[in-house]
């Protein structure tokens, strides 16, 4: 999903030189792309962009950068002091700057997570990292970002659906099958205003489905090599992955409601 998001960004940029250089290799899979979206997070920006001769300089951190060991192209969102988002494409990962992709101005700290470890997720630190103007795909006022973001929140909900579907397969036919079908229909039909609630419901269903799987599998589900415990840890991951404040509020409400 992240790779194709970068493909769309490069395809839609007004930077025709950058588009001609990268679009073909990205579409053919010759370059693998990921994202670093710290400049979009609520509150003071963790990743700042300041104008410099010939482009920008980036300082700060970007948490939760996925696929670091497999990437060579990174689409970065940083924020200027006037809350303008600067989007830029950087060379990154093992194929640029050594075996880990680190350089004097860009370093990666692996994150020790309880699930999805194979995703090679890191926190990136930028220290006066130069970004030439010809690598910028565009700029956007931060105030315009939430409405754009809301229109694209459906895709991450599929991860919770897939997790629930795997639990249904392992448990066998039962009530969860109908709940999964209804949850998918709700996600597919939700408009941007209803999407946070639909996304929260999908995550809550995945959490219940993995708990039900652990129960049906019995004590063996707690063994480290059992599918059920891994799926349960992945459900925890999905409670926070791809989240937004409205999704988090809806999900907290579902998990703490009376009788829940």
C-alpha cells in the first residue's frame, strides 16, 4: 500500500523531471518505495523542513518507517514553520549509504515490536539532511491534509478484515463469519464521516476474533510457535496501526463501553 501511494504521488507531481526519472522504475518494481510521514502527525511537527539554498534541510525524527531493509526510495512529509507540508523523495535503505542505509545525516533505529517484526520498522533521525528542490514532489498547507487523508482511510481496514478472516478459517463456521461480512460491508459503504467508526469496529472485531481463537485452541495457543498467539499479537498491532485521533476515540469507546 505504501509503495503504490508513492507511485501515485510521483505520477501526480508537477515535477516533470522527477516523474520521468522515477515513475517507470517504481511501476516496474525496480525501485521499492516507503513513506516517512512525521510531518503529518498532530501537534508540533517531529520532522521540520527549513528552506536552504537549492532546496530544503530536514531535522527531527520520523517514527514507524516500515520496510527499511527493503527500500531504496522514501517519500517524506516534513513541515515548515508556517505549517506547510513539504513532500520529497529521498534515496534510502541498504542500497544507498551502506549496508543499513545510514549516513551522517540520516540514521535508522530498529524498533522492537511485539508483532510484525518482519516489517523491518524503524525510527529515522534526520540531522541537517539536505533535500534538493528537484526531489520535491509538492507542498500542501497542513490544514488541507485531514480532508485528503480521510478519503483514503478505507484501505488499512482490510488488514483487520484479513486477520479476522484467518481466525474464522481456523475456528470453523460460526457467528464470526456473519460479523465479518457485515463489517466489510460497513467499511465499503462508509463515507469519510463514518469511516473512523467503521475502522474502529473492524479493529475491535479482529481483537475479539483472535481472543476467540485462543479460547477455542486451548492452552496450546500460548506456545510461542502457535498461530493463535501470533494472530493475537497482530491484533494488538492493528489497534494502533494506521490510526487517527477519531479512530482512536471510537475504538476506545467500543472497548470501554458498559458491558463490553
